[in-house]
C-alpha cells in the first residue's frame, strides 16, 4: 500500500484558516448575524453576502483579489463553516473503494439518498483522480470534496485539487446546488457522450490506472456513488490511523474515518 493511502492527509480546511482557534472565534458571529437578519445559512449565495463572512474573506484573502477568486474563496468558506458546525465530519477513502465505485459501482437501482451527515469532507487517495488541464495547463490531482446539505433537501459540492506539499495554496471548483431527490439518478447516470466515465487521457494514466473527472457532472456522480456505498454497505467505515509522514504528505490533525472495501 502506498504511503499516501495509509493515513489522512492535511485538509484544505486546516490550510485555509490562519490560526488553530480561528473557526471557534470567527464562525459563531456568522450564526448570530444570520439569525438577526433571518438569512438561511443553507444558501451559499446568501451566506457570502453576510458582513461577518466578508470580514473573514478580507482577513484571509486581503483586498486585492479578482471577483472570481473572491467567489471561490467564499464558497470554500461556506463549506468550511458547515464542516466546523457539524463537528469536522471527515472521511478518508481507500484506493480499492474508489476503484470499485468507478469500475463496478454499488448498483444502479433506485436509491433514497441518505448522506453520512449534513456536511463534511471526503479525501480521495492522493494522485488517483485528476482534472485534465485546459489547453497548455498542467493536470491537477483531486484531493477530495466538501459536501454541505444543511437543510436536508439540497446538496452543494466543492471540489478541491492541486494540494501539494511543494507549493502553497490549492484550487477549488464550486458546483451548483442540486436537489437530494436526484442523488440516485446521478449515481447511475452515464455522463460522457463518448467513452467510459472517469477514464483518463493524461500521459501515463494507463500505467497507473488513473482516473479523471472532465466535468462537474462526473464529480457529482463520484460523490453520489460514494454516498450510496456508505449508506448501503454496513461496516464500510473504520478508524483511520494517524500519519507517519517520513517525507510523505503532511498528516491531518483532525480525526478521520477510513472508508474500506467490504466484499458484502
């Protein structure tokens, strides 16, 4: 088993916040303002318009930022808030689980979606799933995704990629909010008009059996396949060991649950 698949790596949540107690100090005022203004914290677009959220964005990103970057960081902060509010629900997925989901899947029948919680973060095996680069840009490895479904009716996902030890920062791709009632349909749909979903064309992918998500719809499908697996396969979650880095990826200080493959 590769080193990067034995323990949970540091999360984008931990990298985003400037101090360890930042969330405990700065997130409760968001709740207070939302209550006073009667704003639903389940709506990401209204969340980013709160004054307390704007203050945090300026603290994290500074004043000189382009609108797209500010929006992406706002969506990241939306998910970070709900991740904090739900007690840091964090899943670390084993390589064999991702391969099973991509190659076989947990079934294509009807599924009444049941998530493992209202919000959390799913970390994929490092360098297994990629986002192809546009034109001359370099492909980026997908670290994982946040999910938030605080109202129990809709789900919002945010893909995190390009998280590497040799450089600061990472990239995010916010995806549109979707009704949970359509989760089963997403888990069983064929996304690509040609070829198999998740197949990668990046150089060397065939040697390592790597995967790609070429559109947001594929990322949604992978997320729903995983949620269905967690819902329908008892015993698929175990305790995740703490990391022994030894020059490998930085380990997370958060408690993670490891998603493992069960034959049943």
